[in-house]
């Protein structure tokens, strides 16, 4: 699976939605600030990754790392529809601020908020 990156400004951050007992999703939208036309991208975070959006605010400039996922769905009448999603797995603030205060040292995080 290929990985992609995009930079832009956050224009919307949704709440986490519990879709089932084992699946939750949170969506956010980024404007890549293309010079001629608005180019808005809706990303989704799932399960444990939903907390990555906790530090996002509207207007924040970010770099989003994501994968494109596609799948098919069959309606009860047999009609097949296809869906694509942009599944974010990392969010970086462009101004250098970390997107999350990581607390798990095995994940490369820090356990305190000391400035040095």
C-alpha cells in the first residue's frame, strides 16, 4: 500500500463517532490552499488514531500522512457501490509543534513536558 502526504490548513475537525463495539472514526478536513480553486480533503482517523486530532484547531497548518483505501459494498438489491477513503495515520504541525503529547516511550514519545 502506498503512503501519501499533503500540507494545508485545517478547516474542520469532527468528534469521534463509535460505529460499532470495535470501530470508531473521527474525520477532519484540510484545505491544501491551491492557488486557483478550493481543494478540500476529508481524512478519517480510526480506533486508537482518533486521538491524533485532539490538538487540531481550525486554521492550523498541518502535514498529513495518509493511505488511500478503496472498498466495494453491495446493497440488498445487489447493486455494487465503490468507496474510497483517506486514512490518516500521522499529523504534523508545520510550525513544528507536535501533534500529540506522546506518552509511550516505545512509540518515540516523551513522558513529560519539559522544554529541553
